[in-house]
């Protein structure tokens, strides 16, 4: 079953824009406290150690969260999202932009993009799903309580990453000639089913653990990563 884009996220951000600031950045100082806010045509910046009690949203702008900060949901329509080390968040969503989480982040919600990549560093825990429509997924030393998947783009589970749900490689809306690489690296685990609904090259390290594989044939590899020839 194909999973489409995230129109409810877009509508939510646009609806919030009714009470938003326009053409203004939202900046929360280090160690500061603030409630949620929405801006249109402005970036969102949360300083180190700041605490934000409500959601932060922007329609056209990036979101940057500092180290040790505490936030709730983060969402942007056009822009990247970067979350610093040891921060805490809820959902982290970008419709058109990359999402990057530094090490030891705790995300109580999901990580999602429509057009963009997802990159997560070691020690991070994601309670929800990790999903892109068109973009690569790179998880290093990350625990995901939900599912992981995309429609197009390489997927890497490295450095002992754990996916407690399924890993679903959905069929793209517009098939092309590119065959994506799926790399299950040293010590990585997928406790659900790895289900390939499109052609992929599946590379599995001998120390990795997959509960079940459907639609792909594992290719063993040595080392820490694979850069396949296209």
C-alpha cells in the first residue's frame, strides 16, 4: 500500500498562518522560555537550552534548534530543519527540505519529509515513524520505535541502528531507472519486515539482523558502509 505525502501537515501550517507573524524571524534566546508561534517568510531559531511550550511553524523558512533545547512539534513547508544534540522535540516535519538531528536527541513524535533527506546521528530515539517520499534516509546509532520508509532514495541503517517496526521501500509515483541502495550495517536490526515494493540493492552486514525480508535478495558486505556503482 502506498503512503502519500502529508497534506494534513501543510494544511495545519497554513491554517496556523492566520495568526502568524509575517516577514519576521522567530528567535528564542539561549536558556529562554517561549510559547509556540508561527511565521510566514521567516526562519525559526531556538537557542541552546531554551524551553518552548508550544509548536513552532514556518511556511517559508528554516528551523534550527540548539543543543539541550526543549520544544514540541516543529514544521516547515519550505525549509530545512536542524535539531542540536541532546534536544527534545515532538514531530519534526519539512515538506520541502532536509531534516537533520544531531546525537542523543529524543523525538516523541515522527520525522517526515516529502521532498528532502533525513539524517539522524548516534544515540537518538524516535518514538514515531521515520518517512520520506522523495529523499534518502541515513540513520546512525538511532532507535526508531515505529516504521521507516520512503518511495525513492537510498536508505542506510548504520552503527547499530534499531528499527522496531517495518522497513518499507514503497513503489515510487514516477518510476525511473535508478535502483536505490539499502544498507543494513554493522549491528543494525530491523525487528519488523523489510518489504521492498520497488527494485533495490539490499546490502546486509553479517552482524546485522533482519526478522524477515520480502521482495529483495540480501547481498553480504564487509566494512562500515557501501557506495554502490550506479
